[in-house]
């Protein structure tokens, strides 16, 4: 039984560390645990009775849920590793009775205190391998905190870039996409570059998909129709540079549609079908 507990605890820790690695540092991927929790939180927040309340906070709430899950898994994993050595493998302070506390509660307490690097000193390891295990867990706890902060710091710029692209599309629409005036090729190419960045952001930080946009002007889901119009008009333009820029923008929009459909929507169909499904799911109208 002690060996089974140690192996099970080690597996929990390794699964969690793998999930953290895939979420933060693996390009175009996310951890299985994190992805499952993200989808679960999104499903709950998408219920009609809760949509108006939870949609505005669904992205941050999902990330916090993933970070909490990582913490719980690592805490329980190390508690299972410690459990066979409780209480004989530890020195307890005066007045501390581990048997009275309960061996499982004692292992959980020791794991959580070590993970948080609090070091109260009322329980300290006394066996050779535990003298190495406890500091190792403290290092993992510090790394987990750093990873959580880094993750938040990575996702928010991606959300900001997406909203900036939406605002740019709405500005182009307000400047005259409904008239006969045509924007210069340099503007179209710059928009194509922003669309490509939005695609990479969704591949690299798929959790950014779940962040709510505060206005229609900041909603990419509501602005892709404007970019479609810009690309179609540019491709039919008599000017060769604008035609070329239009083809570049069309290719960028196709790439964005592919990522949206493969990773989130699974709508099938052409680009227009995917963008309409995106507007239906993540547009401002879908939030009410």
C-alpha cells in the first residue's frame, strides 16, 4: 500500500506539471486538465439562466479554476507521497498530536504548508528522503505560483490585441467601407498582419477565446463581416497593389476561420459559415 500511494501521488504531481508545461510553453497547445476545466466552466457559463451574469467573467473565472485545480492536484499528490511516512518520518512540535489530527489530515496539512512555502515549523521531515522531498515540493510551489502569474501575463495581451483588431475593423467601417472610397494597400496589408497575429494568439493562448468583449467595437466576432467586405472589395479592385493586399487579407481570414473552427466551433462549411457561428457564440448579441 505505501508503494501504491507513493506512485499515485507521483503520477498526480507529474500530470499537473505536464499540464502546466503544455499550457504555458507548448506552442499551439494546452494541457488536457486545463482544457477540460475551461470547457466545463464555459459550458456552465453558457446556460441561458447564467449567461448574462457569468459571460462577462467567464475567461478570468476559467483561468482561476485551472490554477486552483493545479494547486489541489499538487497538494493531494504530495500528501499521498507523505502519507506512508506520517507520523514516524516527521518531528512534531510540542503539543502537536498527529494521531489526534488524523494521518490523512496531517499529510494534507504538511503538503499545503510546504507547497505554499510557509514553513511554520510545527512539522518538519526527519527521514533522509523526506529531507529532499519537502524542499523539492517547496520549489514546485514557487514555480507553480510563478507559472500562474506568467500565464495571466501572457493571455491578457492576446485579448488586448484581438480587441484592438476589432476596433480597427470598426474604424475602417466608419471611415467608408460602405462608400466607394478604397483604403490604400498598406492599410489592408496591416489589417492582414493583425488578423494573422489574432490567429496565432488563438493557437497559442486558446483560453483567450473565452474572454468577454465589453462592447461591439471591441468584439472580433462582430467585426469579421467588415473585414470580409474589405477583402472582397480589394480583390476586385482595378489597382494591382490593392488586389494583392486583398488576397493576403483573404488568406489571413481563411487561416483565422480554420483555427476558430478546428479548436472551438466545429461548424464546418466555408469561412462565412464559421464567422457566422463565431458571431452567434461570442458576439455581443450572444451575451444577452
